[in-house]
């Protein structure tokens, strides 16, 4: 056993994950300050915490899978098999298309960030507001902990003690360019969070992502009325499927939300100026998709499907493409993306009405060959 692995094992065994992270941080700082030998520095500063955090992230998703299994009857179906059987029996072409699209993962998960943060992301990956204390959304760590704990069905004091790096980074879901469905609605709804889009590799994050039909924080806030009320009473355990962070495994449950009847504009091919999003109509309008789900919470009106990425700093090996809508990247940044095998797309002139799909950027053409 190597010295590095032995140190990690002993720390984790003696202190547990939270104590290990704290001690490693202290020793790492001391090592740097006191001229600790380089080999020992590498042992102390090595990623003891991220592997632990990633294990916790996968554990969270596994627990949400068990939770939705228990709550599935609140959808109106006893389980996934009965739900999919109802979809098949309805024989609705659009519903079938949406379920198949979700099952085949003909979608993209995108994190939006401001272009000014490009270099920081290259150096340290994606961060949540618990780590950076900034947000283009609702900035209040106590409120975030409350909402996230509630959607996990976890005690607030337990969730508050979890590592900040574990807590979710928000992304959104959209159809991929190959689907020939419009991406513009989803893109426009999330531009507020930044003009750059980082498209994630689903194969590398599938076991640590969850989703909600709309913005998770707004969804919790608008349905519980406890955000901003000081010290809340103990959180009530979720008692319905739509009150939790939903595991990626059960993404077919999203299909009724995406059906044309639940959209303010029809879902069509982009050559027909179509749209894609979750502009949810109230069920009081009388429309129900061919296969509908019971809902215990009202929808908050957010016009996108939110995906939550759980886990540590997330090195860019989970990114498969990068897109920019305003500022063209500089050559140094582009060279680093190229080195990592990340495709680059120019969306500055993106249009949905004329079928002008996402085009690969020509920005690489002037870069020196490796």
C-alpha cells in the first residue's frame, strides 16, 4: 500500500469524512507555509475530500431512488412499469416521442456561467453558492440549506453540516441539437445565470444528478411558505413524488410536463419555429396530457427543467462542449479546451426560426497544432 493511500485510509478511519477534510485543510496550509518536503505536500494536499464527497453524492442519488420508489404511487401509478405501460397504451405520438427522447438521453445538461469566470472554472471547476457566496438567483445560505434539505427529505441540521462542495450546482435540461427541436426557449430562460454554456457529459455524471420540473428553490419556496421565516419548525417529510429532488433514473416522469398541452407554444421541429420548455399551464385550464401525473405542489412558473449536479469541484473532464453567446474566448482559453478535447460552439447568431442549429465555432482554426 502506498504512503498516500495509507494516510488517506488512516485519516478517514479515525476522523470520518468531515474531520478528514478539516484536518487535511489545516495540514495542507501548514505544509505550504513551513516548507514541508514536496512528497509530503502531495500526500497532505491530495484529494482526500473529493472522493469522499463524490461517494456522498452518489449515496444521495441512491437514497432519492429509494424515496421515489416509495412515493411512486402518489403519481397515480403503482410504479414505473405501470406508468410506461399507460404511455404505451395511450399511443400518443408526441408522448411516445418525449419518453423515448428522455430514455435515450437525447438531451443536453448545461451549466450557465458568466464569461468573466472562464479562467476560474478552468482552474477550479464549478462551484455552488455555498462555496463562493455569490449567486444570480436567491442568495441566502440558510434559505438554500432549508430548501435543499426539504427536497432531499433530510433533517436540516444534518444537511447543514454536509460539505459545501457536496451541495448541488444548478444546470438545466434541453433537447440536443441532433433532435431538431428548438433549444432557444430553454436557453433564453437561463441566460440570466451567464452568457457561457458548459455542456456536461451525461455518461460521467449520471449517478450523481437529480432533477426538478421547474426551478427547485422557487418550487420549494412557493409551496411551503417557510423560506425567510427565521428558525423554521422541523421540516415535514415529503409525502408526494413532486416534493423531492428526483433521481435521473426516473426522468421519464418529466414527459407529461413537456407535452404540447403543457406548453404555451407547441413543441415542433425548429424549421416550423417551434419551441421547447416547461411553460406549464395550470391544470385548471382543463387540459390533461394523454398520460397525466397527480401533483401535490403547484408549479412556480419557471420556464426550464432544472438539473442538480451533486459532488466535489468537478474537474472539466465532465464537460464535453462549451458555447458562448457574447464574448469570444481568447486563444489561451481555447487552447486549453482543445487540449482537453472539449468542443467549442459559437451561439452569437443563433436563431430558432430558420432551422439554424448550433454550429461548431471556427475559433480553433488559428490555433497552433499540438
